[in-house]
C-alpha cells in the first residue's frame, strides 16, 4: 500500500456502505478501505466483502467487523478517516459516533449525492422517507400502479438488504414468488419484494447497484421507467428525474432530526404527508411547517394510510397478538402500526403482550429495543430468527393473531392459531394527488 493512500473505515449496515465503496472507493488508488463495520442488523459482521466484488485493488477482500470494535480498529489499522454510511439515526447518535472517531484519532465524514448517485439511461422516479415506517412502500406501490395504468413498463429497484452470501447477491431479479425462495430471501426482503411481484412488477436488488441498474434498464421484459424504492430514510443511489419523500406526523419533528431523512426532505420535488387520518392536527402542522421551512417549492400531497382486513371476526372480542413489520418497530421507533389500528377499529378485547413468551433472537430484540411494547416485530433476518419468531407466536397465550406485515407470513412460517392479515394502501386526499405529481413525467416519457 502506498504511503500516500488514505486509509478508510466504512461504517455501515450492509447497504449504503457497500454502495459507497463500489462507486467511490473501489477503483480509486488514492484510498485504501481497510475495514467495514456493521450495525443495526443482526449477524452481518464477521464476514468479508468478497474479492470478486471488491475489485482488483482488493485481492483479499475486505473484512467486516462489529461497530462496537470501531475505536480499536481505528488505532489498530491506523485509519485516517471513517465514513458514516447507514441511515435512520438521530443527529445526536451521528455526532456522538463522530466524537468517538475523532477522539480515536481519525476524521469523520459522510459522502453526498454528487459522490454516490449513478445516472440512468431511463427516467427514474425515486421514493424516500424521513424515517422507516412512514409508508414509503405503499407510496411506491401507488406510483407503480399509476405508471402501469399509463401503459409504461415499470422496473423497481429496491434499496439493498444483502444479509446473506454477498457474492451470490451481486444482482438479484425477482419476477415471481418462486424467485424469493430461489434467492433465499429473509422476511424483511420478502416484505419489500413480494408486493411488487404481486402487482406484476419486476424488482431488482442486491449489492452492486451499477450492475443492477444496467440489468434493470435492459430487463428482458422491457423498461420504460426505473422506480427507486428506497430503504430506511436514505437518499437514492440513482439520480432521480422525480424525487418523492414521505413524511409521518406520528413522529413530528423527526423530519429535521434524523440522518439522512432531512436530506430526502430537502431534495424532494413532491412530499407526501401520510397517515393524516390517524394523526393529531397539531402534529400534522409541525410537519407542514418543517416542509415550508426546508423545501417550500415542493408539491405537498396529503394522504391516508387506509387499512383493510381479511376477516374481522378473528379480531372482534378476541385477545389478539399483533405482529408488525420488524424494522418499523426496531430502528424505526414506531409504537403503533396498521395492526394496532385494526385491533382498535375492529373491537379486539385485549392486545396481548408477547414479551413474556419471546424466545431466542426475539427475546434479544426486546432487550436491544426495550420500547417496542406490546407488539411482536416480524424479525426474520435469518433462519434462526424465523424459527424463534414461529416459536414465540406459538407460545403466546392469545385467541388469534393480527398479521400487519406486507407479506403472507403464514406462507413462510407455520401459524396454528386463527389469524388474519391487515393490508394498508396509500390514499391521497384532495388535490394535488399522485397522478398530478407524475403527469408531466409520464407525458415526457410517452412523447
């Protein structure tokens, strides 16, 4: 290694970190990435970013360590700079980590849009959010429906979730439900991919997002427009022709206090204020004022997150266990989701606390996130977590189960108790609506 090379540690969570490396550091001889660190997601450390993905400058690959080792890594590897590369964290956390990095002797930095966005040969509609659990996925589905109704072929690309074999996950294409099993998807992956597949969209994901982009642009089924379905509150990997950001008045003020959610707010062409049907007026106004202060030129769309249930009789008068989307409850900090709304709306007698019955990885999740409360997060980052989820569900003393995840959970784990699914969709209220937001882009594409 040249003495002039700047030694870098990329602080990540198996997503943005790999993308930052691929597009900025991989073939850059001025830098030497000496390590990745991993946080947020369980069991993603203690492996390597493989040489086949890391490029010719890294014939041995790059080791991935737990973030808890960061300060000792800075000193042991004589790192010059640590690059923060994951999302959905409060500013106090980011700068607290920066203080630790500086105290250990290294610089602390974050890469921006110019350094990390790729340009597509196709129009790109990007969807982001100011926090996990705002309703970004349902917004993406609504956008896909409008584009498809206009006769356009939509190819979705999802923010990365490469928690398994990184080499095998370089470029993944999902066109059928069978493809989910083919790629050994976790519950978290299925929650994001399955709704697109069910609506007839092809969706891509993986590790190398330039290779993914070129594959999507040349998809065998055709491609008129790329739909970037963002993750957490990250900004897009692709340069958008239209950027849409979703906000959440259940968490007022978070749009200006979480990284990089405020970035997505500031770069948006259109901003959705979601869940206004279940939010307090005062909180909605806080979000409106934040938008006016940071991005007054953006079009603002008011929307509700409407719910429906397969079988309300499973809820009425019953002692219910409510299962919600895992990341929304964990690093998303949500205390209420579609399952709780359904339980109250359809007259559940009691919401059962699953914590006394949690086993294994689920019990560990409650220890790490003690404020989840009387909800069961559908954690399924690996086979062990999925087994523990099934065991916790089976052990919980309840009459029935409300499943408020985007996938058919009963398809991937055995659930013996009576259960019903809750679906939730975006419903715009008044004008402007999502069709108004997309109209000019659709007309431009169809010319």
